[in-house]
C-alpha cells in the first residue's frame, strides 16, 4: 500500500482524536456551560489528543521507512546462493541486488534473469509486502494507543495549553536545529575535503599561482597533465565578470529606485516595479542563452567594426547580461531603504528652500546610503556566485587577463567542471573543487556579514 494512503489515514485518526479530546474535556467539565472550570480552552485538549495520536505514529513511520529496505535486503542477501556472491566486488554485489529489486518491482533488469535471481526477487517482494502490512498495523496501533492515552489523561486540571505549546516549541527547535546542523555539516564537509587538498597542494601555489591546469597524470609518460593549481586566473576572472555586472546593475538599479521612490506617479510605480522584479524570476539559463546567442555575437560584430579582436565568448558579454539579471536586487533594496527615510527629513529640506533634486542628492541619498551599500554588497555576492551565465557566455578558459574582450572563467564554473561526471574524491583535481568552494564561501560570507551589519545599523538609526 502507498505511504500517502497511510498518511491520509493518520490525518483522519488525528482529526478523530481532536474531536474526541475536545468532547472529553467538555464532558469532564460538566458540559458547555461549565467550560470555565477547565484550565485551558477545549481546543487545546483536542490538539493534545491529536498530537499524541499523530506524532509518535509519524515518527515510527519515518523510522520504518528508513530501515525497512535495509532489513529486507539483508534477509534476501543472506538467502542468496554462495556461488553468486563469492569473489564478487561490492559494486557487482550491489548490481545484483539492484536487479533483484527491479525485478521484484517490475522494472527493467541489467542482466539475464536466472532462477536464483527470480527466487530472490519473489522473496524480496514477499518480504516487502509483509513489512508494509506490519508497518500499517504498527503505525495505526501506535496512533490509536496515543489517542487512548490522551483521552484517559484529559481532566479539567490538566494544563493542556502549556503541554501543547511545549510540544510545538520543541518541534520548532528541532527543525531549526536540523537547518543549523545541515549548514554545519555542509561547511565541515567542505573544510575537511579542502584540508585534504591542501595536504597535496601547497596553499601558496593555490592562492598565488598563475597557471590553472587541474589535470593529474595517470601515467609517468602522460603528456599535457601537469597538474597546475594556481587559482589566480579564476579569481581575476570572477572579479572581472562581477565588476562588469555591478557597473551595469548599480547605476541602472539605483536610478530606477530613485525614480520609482521619488518621481514616479502611483500608477506608473504600480506597473514599473513589478516589471523590473520580473527580471529576478527569469531562470539564469535563459539569461545564458540570451548572452550566448544575442549579446556575445553583437559584441563580436561591434568589435570587428571597430577593428578589435573579440573572442566568441567574452567576459564583457557575461558581465553585461549578469548585470541585467542583478538590476532587480539593487533596485528593490534601494527602493525599500529610500522609502524608509522619514518624510520629516524631506519636509525639512523643502522648508529650507531646497528643490526636489537637491533634497534627493543632499538628504535622502546620504540618509539611505547605509542600506543602499548593504543592498549593493548583497548583489555582489549574487554576482560572484553566478554560474550558468558565465558557462554559456564567458567560456571555460582560465586566462590571466585584464581584457574584458577575452574569454575567461570563474570559480563557480570551475567547480562545476571539476565535479561533472563520475569522479573519485582521492585526487587533487577533484578536491580542488572543495578548495574553490571554501574560498568562495568565505568571500560571500564576509560580504553578507558586512551587508547585514550595515543594514542593521541603518535600521537602528531610523526605526
């Protein structure tokens, strides 16, 4: 039976428990007219019963799903003929077990079905059915038992509200802890793998080297696999593309924010602001196609008319399109902080005889500058972490150049390149992606911390 069916049944049991718990509380108080003798509202008693009916059953269901396949697989493996497993590698054994599971579920197998495999598949299907029925019985038994326990504990003196709120508080703390622990796990995994990389490659070579060629020789006579890991070309390419993007996004975004906040009529603002923010919802791969098929050929043709040698994939094309993509970030954040400037500051400026443009330049922009700078730093973090546009418009060549018309690559592009396909995480080539990721993480973390500190200082000043 499907898991969703069991979840629906559990929800129905929880609804029944809520109704019975609420009814039990009212009855224990002596009727509807006496519910003021209850410690909590009747709905809290119903929620208490629903939680006891649903939460333990859902936990059991999750644990059952987590261990059922492992237990059934181990039982099937124990009954396989010895000649099927003797001398086989772990990968080959996994392939045999995968064929058994596919055959049991009616999917395509990768090899000829032998009588042994068919028998194992039949056993797997039989054990899976038994496990599913056992799960249904166990989960429903726990749900009914929890409902009965809550029903028996319901009395007027029970602090149902306190217990329900404590349970919800525990649930929220648990989910918050999961998010924090997940982030910590990601950071630690990147740090540990980066440490392994720096045991193979000197940090000085990585951070100060000017040649990036992460190809490790598999044989002593292999040519063209020097394994150079100087990341300076990646850092300069990332900075160049991000700088071009910000030169496009900051002026346009800031000017559009000033117009929408100070000059635009209400009907124009109601249309223009959503249209600008639509740019933020366009997938980056669409921007990449636009850069590769429209902007890059246009720049190449204009360069040819001017007698310049423009690469088919250039940092300029990627930066221009990335800047267009980042305009909504700068515009929206700047518009919010400009609107947050108190109207009294505008009125005071006008009272002293300043014009609207003078008020904007000398009062509003200086007052909103901390928030604007914070928004720009957040936009810089977005530009540094962009991948798809650079892959499709700037190329994959790690060139150390200051010419925006040349092909360059960035840190994020190289991370994608190094981890594409089947990889073994024992070579410096693959581990280099984690070192690049750690560097990118630290840079964006610093930028975000600076931006948030500036915005926090701004809010404390005007709220």
